[in-house]
């Protein structure tokens, strides 16, 4: 395919160095993310995946280089652990509706919120939970409700940080099926961090492998990255074990 | 001391009308703001700011007693406002600090306000009694000018909070998600903090630090226990705050209690009541 036929870039990073307190933890990263792509961010625990993601979201300042979101991009984010304070009364519909406001939209009166909330919970397959308190949900249900909140504002880029970290394999499979459907049917671009790499097999189109200890970053098509000699020599083949890369380094960050 | 009784209270309604309206308004506004205070886990902030507001009043009285009423600083209202807003602004700069460090600075502000107020009180002479009133609350009589201040302040602060409610809620419940969606998080947080500081500064001079602190924490605590969502908690907290302000005043008259202490005790009783309601509701839900 010629570059002219490619969809316009939603995100471009050029020599982006991520880190903390002006100290980079990974080599420069150059990627261009386009509509309908599924980017898997993989690496062992503590390798810099979340740092990279938080830099993309503007929650961390880049150490060097640049990142530019395209003018058409509407980004939503599902954090690894959202604040689910049991002392805060929060029904599913209220929690999801909170994702509706963008920019200064909170100053305007809104119409059609209810329909947007219903559609989002339907897409995230948690409509049956409406009316319940968020604090009463299981981890898998919370994951779906977080996804619904991210979807309610009709994003075209969905960024998820370990969306299935605390769920069983059946729920994990179902959540990734939902994400894949959103990409295929609505063209939503996905950028997903997970150390359980098997979930990306057959779904992800692109990958970024980050290795803080080895000072390495690999980017490209998913197939190319997971077969790269640098990665294979250090970690062996990916995707074979349910715990993916985490199984090779023990557990915990 | 013999209790006056409720009959005597209602007979003298004309006398107590303004303080009760003032107490209700202050309770309602601080009750609503208290939901943000509790949600953002900054309960100690309102304690620190109310002490700093007291310090501002003490500073004005001290300045007047020693150098005469020649400066703007000798206006208790103005001095209290400046000191409280300055403290809130300084504290807002530290929002990125760790929780432990933020708490430490809140402790610093509280102690600065409390110790400073008590130290200045010893140098004011007859003003000492006024300082005691500010610290513990003695809104026995509210001047028409004070009632006007409460009314204008309440309308302004409530207006802002109705208008920006969704933004304030988002930055209080999940600021990172709000930032990613492009909401002006920094501005919202500063405006929220300044509106709380403004309310505490205005109301501390009229009702005293004790009831102001109580209203900015206790009604919200109760409301969050009995509400099913946060917007409902805002309304319930405002209603409970207003009830604490008015009923507390009536109890103070009837049972001969200090007004501020009586209002705080009513708010405490409401919290205990909300725990019973919560317990009964959950028990009924589980059977």
C-alpha cells in the first residue's frame, strides 16, 4: 500500500524519550499510529510500558523528543487501577456518564447523555449492571464498566493499561473480543499495555517492545516484533504462556 | 443553668431569625463544599484554613490595637480573606507533592494559624474575647451587614458550584481521567480550592472556626453514607448542613450551650444517625 493511501496519523512520536525527573529510562521511540490499528505495548514488569503510556497521555512530561496527537484524535483512557473508593456512592450509570465531558464541555447543558450511556454499556457488555453501585462489582465487571466510561465519549483512540490484570482468563478473553470488535466494526484505534502477551496473538497489528534493563525498544508490525532476534534472544518466544513475559521474570512490579 | 425551653425560643423568633438564616446558609454552603473536601481527602484543609482565617482576624485586631485603624489590614474581613486565600494558593502549589508531604504542610498551616491567633490574642487586650468567639463560635447575634455578607457569599459560591459542578466532580473523583479528556484540571482544582477558602474565610468571622470546620466535614460524611450518587450527596449535605446550623442554634438557646459547640454537636449527631440509616438499609438489603 502506498503511504498516500494510508489513513491520517492519529499519533506521531519522534525521538520520544520517556522517564522521570528528566532522566530517560528507554531509548528514543519513533512510531506513527493510524486509525484502526491495534498497538500492543509489551515488556516485562517494570520495563517502562506504563511510563510510555502515561507520557503519551500527557500525564508525564517527555524527557526528550516530541509527540503529536492528530487533530482528529479523540482519546479515552482506561487506567490500570481506577479509583473505586467504596466510600463514594457511584452507580454504574453515573460512573459511565462522567466520561462524557470533554474539554470545556462540562460548562454546557447536555442532551442525549442517557442514550450515549446506554450505548456505551451495551458496547462494553455491562448493561445488565445498571443501577448497581460500582463498589459492589467484581474485578471483571469493574473492567467492563471502566471500558464503558471510556467509550461513552465516542473516542477514536482507546488507550488501556493492563485492562485484564485482575480477571480470570474467560473474562480476559471476552474483554479482548469486545476490544477487537470495536476496532473492526468502528475503526477504533487501540493502544494496549499488557504483560500477558498471549492476549495479543491474532489481534494486534503492531507492537512496541520495551526493555528498560536491556535499554532496548523494538517497534513495528506485531509479527516482526515478536519474532525479532533481540527479543527472542533475551526472552524467548512470546505468547506461549498465559502469563506471557511476566512468567519469565517472576511476579510483581 | 435553667433551660429556656422551645416556647421561649419561638416567642423571641424575631431576635433569632437572622442568626438562624445565617447559620442555615453557612451550613448549606459548607455542607455542599464539604463533599469535595471529603472526596478529595483533605479534611484537614478546612481545619487549617479556618485557623488561618482566625489568624487573619486576630492580625487585624492586633494591628488596630497597636497602630490604629489606618490600614486596610485593620479590617478583620479583609485581613482574614487575604490570609486564607494566600494560604490556599500556597497549598495548591503543592498538589503534586506526596500525600505525606501535603499533610505535613496542612499541619504547618493549621499550627501557624492556631498558634499565631492565640499569641496575638494576648496582645490585643479587650479583643481577646472576640478571638475566643471566632475560634469557638458565638453567633448569638448576627448583624444585618453580616447577614448580607453571608447571603452574597453564599449566592456567589453556590452559583459557581452549580455552573461548574460537573468539572469539580470530575477532578475530585478521577483527576487523571479528566486530564486525559482535556478538562482544565489545574484551573478547576484551583477554583475549587479558592471557593472553599473564600467560604471558610467569610464564614469563620461570623460563626467561628469550630462550626465552620464542623459544617465543612460532618454533613458531607453523613450525606455520602446515605446517598446513591455524588450529585445526590451534594444536595443531601447542603440540607443536613442547613439543618445543623439552624437546629444547633435553637438548641444553644434552649439548653444554654455555646452556639458553635451546639451546631457542631448537632452535625455530629447527624453523622451518627446516618450510620444507623446505612446499617439498617444494608441489613434490609441483605435479608
